C-alpha cells in the first residue's frame, strides 16, 4: 500500500497537487503536494518514476488515472475527462540534457522562449533573465562555448522565460556538471527561489543536494510514493526498510 503522508498539508488552491495512477506500461501510485514557494525533491532509485512524474505534471505523459492541479486550476483529472495540453500549463521544465539550440547564442535561446512577449521587448527581457541567473556578459556565446554549468543556467533562464507562474520542474539539473560547479548552481537556485515564488519540483539522485535545497523529500520506489517529510526527518527516520533501501542509506547499527 502506498503512503500518503503530507497530502493534507497544502489545500488544492494553494499549490501543486499530484495524484497519479497507472498499471502499465509500468505502475504508478504517486501522491504529493507542493506549496507556493516550496521546493519538493523527488528522490529514489533510477527507473523509479521520478522523471515520468515530472512529465505527467507538464502534460507530456498521460497516466491511466489521476489528478493534477495547481492553485485550484485542474490540469488533469481522469474521472472528469480533463486533460489540459502542455502549452496551456504554465510550467517551466528544465531537462537533464539542457536541450539548448546549438546554433543559437545564449541570448537567442532565451529570446526564443519569449514569443508571447511583444517583439520589441523580447531581447531586453531575455537579458534581464540572464542577469537573474548571473550570466550577463555571455549573451553572444553559443552553447559549445559555455561550460556545463553555464549551459544549465541558460536552460533555467529559458524555462523562466516561459513564465512558469504555476510550476518550475527541474529534472536532474546538475547531474552533468562537476562538484564545484554543482555547488555554484545550488547557490544560484537558492537565490532564484527568493525571486520566483512558485512550486518547484526537483528530481535528483544526490541526497546532500536534496537535503540542502528541499523543504520536503518525496521518496519514490518502483513508481510508488513511500514517504514524504522534511529532509532531516526522512533521512534520520526512514519509515521502512524499503525507504532505507530506496535512499541507499547504511544499515542501522544493531
């Protein structure tokens, strides 16, 4: 039986509510909420359904049953026959692979996500977003001339350009960079959270990173929510041996 710890912590009109169910092609029994300005980290083994959960929130994966809503607006409800298309969900999604256009500059990559802005204002808005992530000065460089960390920050700026006034989704955003750059990116995300007050859902394999950034951890294994709680509580007191195994924590001393 899956765990629903924390589901009542945030009312439906105050943040992101996710309930996903399917039996094939792989099972899902996911339940969590993420309040406005809160960061929830999805943690667990590879293949446990974390990235699929992000895709379902963004409208890129269609579970057999479930409910996804944000700030009271329903994006997906299988019982009611509601499925809002991805372009109408105000979601910023940062992929693990960055997915930047290689033929465009950093400025061009961000500007390309601003088609909903007046043409005369797009470039200045893109420059402002690059400044927000501390990348002013590299606007004319193409991705091949940027470090991994800089590419990731361009991807974050581009996600923000889509005006994710509902949700920001980060799928292993720091996995392809070295530890020093990762530390710098974590610091940037700390600053970004104070400037962008939306629910943020982070997928990561790094428990230190999750504990540093997240307000709550959501432990997932084989497509199932096992435990939700503050990082210190979850790491200090896993609810079961299965949670301990999913987090790859050392065995307790006998």
